[in-house]
C-alpha cells in the first residue's frame, strides 16, 4: 500500500512566505512550482536565485504534515557543516521535528558515517570507531616507519615502506572496492596504485624495480597495515565510504530500509558532491529508478568546483524532469549579462537586483601590485563603502591559484602576504601557536577557540602516548570526566583540576578573542609541563611534544608586538588595506568564496597549466556563447578543451559572487579591446 501523498496548498506557501520573506514579498511562480513538487526531480538554479530559501519553504511546509502515516521521515543533505548550520538557524525554531527522528539533516559525510560506516564497523569489529577524521588518521599513519607486521621479513617490510615513501603515498593510499566487489588498493583520488616502473623523468628518487613476487608482498603488507589501523578505530573520511560500500554490497537490503525510512530526500548544492558521494546517493535513493524515496537534487551544475580543482566529468546526469530557476536576486542585470556566458551549460540569467546596476569593470594592468589598490578606488568612486552591511569583509579579491611560481602570475603577485592556509580551520595544526591563530572567527563566541585549545591538549596526550582506561586516545568528554574523578575539589574555595582547567580554558579563549594571543600562548606553554606532570605523571616531555610547543615557524609566526592590532588582523586574515582611503579587501582563492555573496568582487587572472583565463575564454568575455561540449573527446580519446572547461567553471563561480560591482584584472599583453566596451568599463593602469 502506497503512503498518502502530501499535497502542498496555496495556504501552505503563504505560511512559508510569512516566515522566510519580507512582508508583502511573495515567491514567484518558478519557486512555487518547485515548492509544490515532491517527485524525483532536479532543480537547476542560477547563482543568487534563492533556491535554498525555496527548499526551506518546502521543509517548513512538510513539517506540518509530520509524522507521516507510514512512519517515514525526511532526509536533508548538504555538503558542509556551515550550510547545515544555516538551515537550522533559519527554520530550527519553527520546525524542530525536521531535526529529530525519523528525520535527519546533516552533511553527506555525517549521513554516511551514521547510517552506513559506523553500523558496519560496529558489526564487523564489535566496537565503534574512535575517530573518523583525516588529520588524526594522517597523524597515525605518519608513524608507519615504526610499524612491524608479523609474517613479513625485514626486507619485505622495507620494500613496502620504500614504495610508500618514494611514491608519496603513505597518507594517501586507501582500500576500495572494484566493480565486482573485490578489495583493491587505490590512492585517495581513486586511481589504482601503480607498481609499474615509471617512464622518463617521472621516476621517483630511489625507485625500486620490484619483481612480481615482491609486488605481491608489498600489496599484502599494505592490506595488513591498513587493516590494523582500521581495527584500532582510526578512519579517514574515505574509509567511511569504503565501509559504506562494503555494507551495501554485503547487505543490499539496507538500501530498501533507508528508502522506507526517508520518504523525501533533498540534496542541496548537489554540484559540490564528489564522484564517490554522488554515486552512493544515487545507488541508495535513485536505485536505477526503482526507489521508494522521492529524491530531489538541487544546485547549479556550472558551479561544480572542489578540492583545488574543477570537476570535468558530468557526473550529475540528467533527470526526466528538470525545473529551472533563472531569476537571480543577487546579480544586477549588468553582472548577470556577463556571468551567463561563462556557464559550461548555457542558461539564461535574469538579473533582478536593481540596487546598483554598475557596469562591470575590466582593469588592464602592467604591475600586478597596483591592481587591488585600483579596485578600492573604483569602490570609493561608486560610494560602495558608504552602504551599510553586516558583512565584515564585503569587498573581495580572488584568483584561481595562490602558490607563487616562476611560470606566471598567482594571487601572491597581487598581494605578497597572501597565504591560502591563513584563516582555515582544522582539527589539528603543526604547532601550539597555530591553534590560537586559526579558528573560526566568523562565530563571535568563545567555542571555536576553546575547542582549538582543547584539541591541542589532546594532541599532546597522543604525542606522549597517554591512553584512557580502555587503552584508547582521549576524547574531550573522557578527558574532563577523568579530571573530575581523579582530582575533585574539596569545596568551592579549593577547586580541583577539573574546575581549574575549565577556568583556564575560558580565560585563554577570552584572551585570544580580545587579541591577546601572545599572553595566552605563553601561559599555555608554561602550564603544560606542570599540568602533565601532576595529572598524567609525565616527568619529562618527549621530543615530539617539545617541538610541537616550541616550533612557531611551521604554520604560525609570532607577530611583532609593536605592530598594531589592526595590522596583525590584516596579516592573519589576508587583508589588503588601502591606507589612502581606508578600504579593506579580503584576498583569497575562488574556492574560498564559493557559495558566498559580497558587495564587490575583483577576479585577478592567474596562471594555471600554461595559460590564463582571458586567452582561454575570449569569446565569453566578448559576450558570446562558447562551443565547449561536456565529454567531447578527440581521436585519441582525450577530452577536448579540458583547461577551458576548468577555466569557465572557475570564472563562473568567481564572477557570480557580487551584488553591486564586478571587476576583472588582465595584463596589458593579453588584453584585446575589440567588442569589450559594450559590456565592460575599461580601466587602464599602465
């Protein structure tokens, strides 16, 4: 018996409009069509179209019909925690049931971990994994040279370790499944590990030409080493997908159970999914068209960039029904008229933002260091710095490549102090100082820096090989519980180590937020030895711990205390500031601004694989449709215009960020004036 289908009414849509939109502002017909549709479809949306708002409207409405008559729920998946946090922030108070059983809202990684990888791991190894995290995994694998595995001779061990070292694979190699469900060894981008002797100059230094027997022994050692790490419960993110696929192969009925659990599946920002993520979602919830779930993929194929590169494969195959959203509430008519010509698949874009219809500017330069300064002048000329905004950095300068090289321009040529790792948040860093510098500053609370400091202490315990009572690495919860049990306070005037540590965490975090990084750093540095001695009976720190505490040159540099706080903030956050007009511009990669909206964006041309954006995409800059075809191959089977396809997707993402002003910087030697002035305002600084 089929469950009763939900019918979304005009009254339902009016309810969502009152919550999500400004008073008197309705959803247009495009969005209403999507909100009402609960079948398996794709939503192809242009940048700034309000697709996520339309999805939120659908969720608000569906929540009113929960629980469904058959006990099923709703699954909402996005690519990042930030996107999930935004969903919860906007509708969490109005529809709390969406975030509780039997529904699930989370990242693709959290879905795979919770419903596939962890259940299979627990069933296979009779315990839960300790951690699913790339950085902890790599820290574990870095110690592989000390690993001795029984059943292998010393020479066989050395051969395996040499293979990993010489091919730079000791952090990258993975277990995977082939099409027949057999276990295979791959590297982390999915290619088979190659044991063949490389040709020409690609041969790694000290490469060993293994015999067939030696190759087999190396493979067996790699399998066994990987198995031992799995048994210890330390998994990288890729391992979760490996375990998930094994689970689905061994227990195919899991797919049907998940389909019954989730009647409606919504995947936001589908273009951000990597190939293995896409495949697992398709396998479970589309299932070659034989699925109980209504599965909707939402996003923009033209924005498919990820992980330092750009997707070329058209993994997002077409559905029978594809709904378009062509109206952009972010882009002005002038900017939309430029952006639409850079889509790999051409889609008309209707710019509906009429707040400031400034003509896009093309900055023709001779010296790259003059470009961002000129950008601030254009901002000033159009009085954009006078417009109130909640965005701390409304003006952005972006480029494709950030690392300086001798072949061509990168972001560092425009802004010498640029470091693409500045401001990035991770679980672990190369040294103690970095934990105090690199935290999520967009969250105006103590939690991010508190977590960072806590993670630094946990890492030190791993360096010192201190385990909990179950012989496992400490987690935050177990760490605090241990302090509370072993060192209880006698009364409030004589607090124990638990209270002392929590108070110090607060003070250090508060100090960092207030800008007193140096004071916090030296207090923590001086506190660690006595704390470890008293709590864990560590009388002398080992070399790893000492280097971690003292080494401030890898990943973090102590700032000159004589510099102003503003200068320190600018340096730490990749900020260029024009001292003449005071305007600040945050500098970053195109990847760093993907999915974000800014008032003004400068796209700086950079060199990538033998050329720049303008020569590759001249037709698009002229306002003409390009003739790139997805998947088109030449006589030898190689894809045609791969770099052009990468460039057009990168420019499309970069150009579609601003609400008011778009600028592009091109060197005078690559500039062609023909046909440009009708679309671009030419600004030469030569």
